[in-house]
């Protein structure tokens, strides 16, 4: 699903707001660190009893989040995945649901969370400032992403170059300054 340009811009600003609020200013960006700073509970599937683990795997092979009746937000993730980058992406995706205050599940909410995670873990302005010869492999190494996520980040970076490049928005300038890559 394609979001509106306004939604994409709001999500980019939300990512910057998260970085500022929780003092995130170095790469690779750790979704675990952000979840802890926010106060979210993060539980690996391996910590669940067999029956609950089976239920978790039926819900999602990667991870999911729930809000308890007491208002606590819990992220469950599949720690049997061998790729740290994929686990980090999953947790950032679930943080997006929390941070964007999603109260229902739907196609639009999933699209927003996917974009939030992609943008938060490898923002094009940081890619542009931190990597001399940009390609998927360099993005994967610098931002500690899975290869698939790095390829997606590279495609998005190329699109970003075509439609903006160094005509940075205010939030992009703030992000560059926050990460001290100016």
C-alpha cells in the first residue's frame, strides 16, 4: 500500500522525534536500545512456554506486539532467526506501532510501521553522509541490516537521491546534526 506524501513526511518527522527524545545518535541503530529507553518490554519467543511459543509462531514467524489491559506494551520476537538485522527490523517495526499510536491492525498501519522501521534503521541522509560508495553491501555493514533490508534501503536511498538529494528538509538537517555527520 502506498501512503500519502504527507504520511511519509509525518513518519520521517516522528523518527527524528524518537531519536531526539531517546537520545539516539549513533549507528547502527539498535531497536533493543530504543525499546528499553521507551520502557517497552521485549520478550524472545524462546522465553515462552511451548504452548505459548506455538501460539506466537502462529501469530507471526518474526514478531508482534500487544498492549495489555494495564497499558503495558510488550514486543515478542522470534530469537531463533539467525539474522540480528532481521530481528532488529522486526523490533523497530513493532516500536513503530507503539510510537505511531496504532490502536487497530490494518493495511495502512502495517504500511506505516514498515516505512517507519526502514527509515529509522537506515535514513537516507545518514547513508549519504556516512558512506562514500553507497551500495547495498555498504549499507548492510554500516547500519547492521539484513541483506534484504539493505537492498530495500538502497532502493529507497536511490529514490531519495532522485527527488531531493542535498536539498535537505529541516528534519533531515536536524538528523545530520544529531548524528554529528555534518
